């Protein structure tokens, strides 16, 4: 829901992601997140910033239900994650597209196969794979490179393949963990522009990043974390963390 | 699961075997050794059992009675013997029938010899019961039981053969079961190691699959296919080898023991009869070993 200024009204809208007093302490005793409460609404574009060890990666793992919170509840797309059965985890993850700093492409398969892989995993019919994969590759500007192996692509192109793979199953949320970490400024902006396009089509985009220039320039919501604690949450924020 | 996903799992399973050649070959080799030995033991067990069956139908117990015993008493003895469960059939051979049979077998067409006895029956006290058992191993108990019956003069039995065949079969059974269990354990362990290697080679791919939302089954299926394929391939080679050596072994044994006392009992199953059972058992065992080895491993290592 938008307010009069065209911004999301965080107080009234039902959030697509909600952390309710969540804490996570690993078995080693490390406290990764302490008493975190935050809400992200459908269609929002959010940056999560903070130094190493601020709990950003733990946040992503919790959202994907790779790990369980020690305390508190997490809600994603209307479902409480702690109540999900093991058999329901794959379906939950299909609603979230993920992009990583190191791309995580399959080195022995070409661009088409890397994106098709995401569709095979959810057992889409071959007919649908043949239709959807070229279409999503066209959206990220890689129509000409469908038969090319990842090692023959630039970093920016590899990240675009990863983005196409994350989007091909139409997720409601796109999580990007340092998507520009391995890219030069030009490629970084290309990826960010693509992510903004994705967001405009209705997908909620959550980006964990260190890229001050991009965060400051895009003027989106910025959540800042330090040592597992949320220290600021600004609607049109900048990269305020100096640690 | 969709047909395309089944095709994908099979393709990936074959890919896994190719990527992990050395371990896959070691696993296939162990299954081959295991099923080859199983085949050899199966030959022995099936043939000994067959020989015992033949012995049971051809070798029976013969019960003779005291001299001058009346027909009524013989009938009573027959009724008492028939109460035993181990008896499959029982025939009464009268003294006249015994004599006629003897004449036929010994003198054949020599009428002079037959006529020399005229009306006398030299086997006047040779009326008997011929008893066939349904289980040779129980012969001993039955003989002891019949010997105690009043009016029984003598019990003839082929004790050595029956006991020998029975105890040999039990020995072969135990030895083969022990060796096969050890070999199956080694084969399962090797398949498990092969699959573990495959999982570690593909750990990045598996991690991506999990993040994208693959189900446990979809992630595990290629590794289970790999195990089943290894088991299946391992079962084929021993069958081919055993098929070609079976007749040669039988021919060798038959020639070697031609004039031996055992030659009467050396009747072997036909290669087609034995393989009609051995082929499905071996293939199922191979697939079973592969399936079991891989399912144990994927359950341990692959959880969403």
C-alpha cells in the first residue's frame, strides 16, 4: 500500500517479511542477531548495510530457513517459518530468488542450462523451460550468450545469469547478498538497474551490500545493523554506518 | 515426479558414474565378486537340493516283517507307520509281487530259470512296505520309530546318503550365507563411499539446488539412480560368466565321478532351469545392494 507521497506505508500494510524479536546464537556461543524486529512490505526495495559480523548473512540464512532462530518468530509471505515442516521448506524457498556475490553458477553448464536448472529443480515441463529461459535471458540482456560457458563471461554477465536464474521461477522476494561485491562500477550499476526494474514489476527486493556509492545514490529504504543489532531504519536513507 | 525429471535423474546418475570412474568401477567389481560367489553357492545349493529330492523319490525305506506274521498284523503295522507326518507315500509289496519283480529284473526273458522254481516262492517272507519321505533329514527318526514296532524284522535304509546330503546342504548353506553377508556388507560400504565422493564433487550444485527449492527427493534421486545402476551393472557380468561355466563344471564332475559310488546321486539341474531363478535373484540382489548403499548415504548426507 502506498501513501500520498508514493511511498510504502510500513505501519498499515501486511508485511511480506517480518522479524519479531528474533535472536540467533550459534552453538559456538556467538551472538549473531539480538532482539531484531523489522517489517518489509510487498514491493519494497530495501538495502541492509553493516560491517562484517553485523548479522547480515545470518539474516539471509534465517529467511531461507537454512538455520532456526534461537528466539522470536519470522514471517515470510504470511507463513511463520518456525512452524514450517521440513517437507514445506522447498516450497518456501521457491518464493525467494537469491543472488550471491560469487554468482554460484554451475561451471560445466552453459548460460541456458544454468537458468534452466532452476526450472528443472522445481520440475517445470520442458516446454515451459524452452519458453521461459530465453525470455528471462533477453530481459537481462544475454540472448546472444545462451550457449556460452560461465568462464567465458565477464563478472557482470555472470551476475546477470545468476539474476536470471533467481528470477526465472517468478519469486515474490529477491534476496541479493553483496550482488556488486565482485563487480566494477559500470557493471555494478547495470545490475542495480536490473534489480530496480525487477522491483518495479512488483518483486520485493532486499539487498545486503557494502556499496556506499550505490546506497547513497539510489535513495531507497536502508536498514543498518551493527553486531547483530538494528541501529537505524530510514525510508530514504544513505550509507550512514562508519564502522 | 514428471517424466522429464525422471530423465534428468537418470542422466545425472550416469554422469555421476562417469565422473567418479575409479570408485564406481571398484563398487561394480565388488558386486560382481559378491554375486559371482552367490551364483556358485546357488549352483551347489540348488543342485544338492535337487539331488536330495531325487534321492527322496528314488531311495526309500523298506520295512520287512517277522516270519509267519499274518496279513492283519501287517495292516496294523501299516496303519501305525502312516501316522507319521514325514511320509510322502507308502506302498505294500506282497511276497508274490516281490518275487515277480525280482524275476523280471534278474532273469528277464530266461523262462527256464523261472520255471525251475515252479510254484515255490523263495521270497515267501519278503512282503514289505516301501516308504518314501518328504524330507530325507527326518529319515533317522522314522527308522528308529519303525524298528520299535512289534512284528517288524528289519528296516533297510540308505542312511549314509540321506544324512550326507542333508548335512552337506546345511554346511554349504551356512558357509555361503556367511560369505555372502560379508561380501554384501563390503559392497554396500563401497557403494556408500562412491556416493559420498559423488556428493562431495557436486556439493556446490547441491547447495544451489537446495536454495532454489529442490525437494529432498529431487536432490537424492540421481545418487539413488547411480547406486541402482552400479548394482545392476555389477550383477550382469557374473551371470554371463556363470552361464558359460555351468555346463563345463557339470561335465567335469560327471566324468570325474563316473565310476564312483556317488555317481548314482549325481543328477544336475538343467542350465535353463537354474538360470530361470538365478537371473532375477542376482539382478534383484545387485539392484538391492545399490539401492540400499545409496539410500543409506543420501539420508545421512543430503537433507534440505
